[in-house]
């Protein structure tokens, strides 16, 4: 008879809840405890720390948002790189702008229904305070556990976003992404139709070396975007795989382990998928297979993304416009690059 185990999960967001669901689905006997540092799951200031776009194609249908978790359904995407425009269409009912805070709550309710224990207002200061057989670090970027252990993060990016109500640029079913020689991209995502609300933001491939607020304000003037700002968010985001994926008895998921896709910043499905893989490996009592499974799932595209970041660090110093040229090449060669998954 297999001895029941206990798993402590640090962080009650996407990766943490996904791990808990996977653990309990694959082995209900596992004791799962989610430690969330805020007083509420989802409805805290980090619950909206991204553009909130999400797709649920193919194997990701299990993470389909429901009810209040959906603000808007997306059918079209427009990508602008210099003077070139690219367009993409999504199958009906597969692409959304989330109420991300409510989506996290949706996942937390599912985890709790399956038997996971959720502790809120429970900030873990040291892994020595935990007695689980395994620990899953889903604490985000920067990872609190990697920082504690002295494990470095790899590539990071920076974001700044404003949510604008009564926006004159609101187009109900269309996402727009505009790439910039600032070594990154702008986005205009239609969030809440009832308020004609949009998320307008900028992401850069690097640390906070730019005044992102100033750059975004200039962008809004150039695009003639008007409306009332009712929410501001942003910060650091890990880009691409962040090894080690396992250290001793600790597994790293979400931003702590797999980061966002380096070329486009998509991170929601990566957090969900890494948590699902971690839960499956632990439930099968094969934790050491986690790293190999993560590399199998993500390595190919992350190698391309990492090479892209390194190349453009050089191109940026020569001529910033070459950054846009390299994106055009990738857009022409890759259908996945034109995907709406963010």
C-alpha cells in the first residue's frame, strides 16, 4: 500500500490552484495545503497582474473559464510590426479576456471541492516552516523560495498596464498588439463591454530600464486613446524556462518554473499546464520526472525565444529598428507566433 503524502503549495494563484486540482484528481489520498499570503484568493492586487487574455484550445479545455470568470469573448487578433499587419482568427468560444481574479477563485473552488485545504493570510517566510513531503513553489516572479535558496532567475521582462473605462478604442471582439523598437510590444485588449473597458499596456524584454508609464502615455497620445483610468498594474515577469525546475523536494511551477512565453508574454496556460504536470508527477510518486516533462512540453519554443532575446539585445545596440525586422521574420515563419494565447 502506498503511503499517503502531504504537499504544501506556496501561492494560491493559477499555478498553485492548478497543482492542487491535479494532485487531488490523480490521487485523492494526498493531503494538499495551499498557502496564500493575501487575505483573499484571487481578489488581491496580484490577481490582475497581466493582460488577462486566455485561450482554451485542444488539451486546455479543462481550464475553460465559466460564468463571471469571462469578461469578453475574442474572435480576432491584429498584430502590427512596423508597417506590416498580421491577422488571426480564433475558433468560436476558445479565446477570452478574463476576469482573472474570478477565474482564480473558480480554480480555488474546484480545488477545495476536491479536498484541498486553502489557508489565506498565510505568508510562508521559510520552507523550514513547512512539513510536507514535497513543496510546490507557485509564488510568482520573483520566486520567494528561489530567492531564499540563492537560486538565480534567468530572463525577466517588465510590464505596465492601465485599465481604461469608457475607452474610445474599445472593439468588442478584437485584440490588438503593436510591436515597438523599445524592445517589446503594446497591447489593447477589450476587457469589460459593459464599461467599454480596455487593458492598455506595454511589455519589454528586459528589466525596468525604461520609464514604462511615460512610454505608455506617449503611445496613448499617438493612438489618440481616451477614457478614464480606473486601475494600474505591472511589474516583473519571468520570460521562458527558469531552471532548476526541481530542487531537493521542491517543484517550481508558473513564473517560478516555466515563466511566460519569451516571444509574446503569454503565461496563463503555461502556469496552468506546469501545475497540472507537477501534480501528476507527484501523484504518481515520480517527482524526478517533472523536469523532463517540463522540458518536453516547453523546451523547443523556449530555445527559440531565448535565442531571440539574446539576438535582439545585440540588435538593439546596433539599430533598434532591427528588432522589428526580426519579429517580422518570426511572424512570417511561425503560425504559433500569431496565436492569440497570452
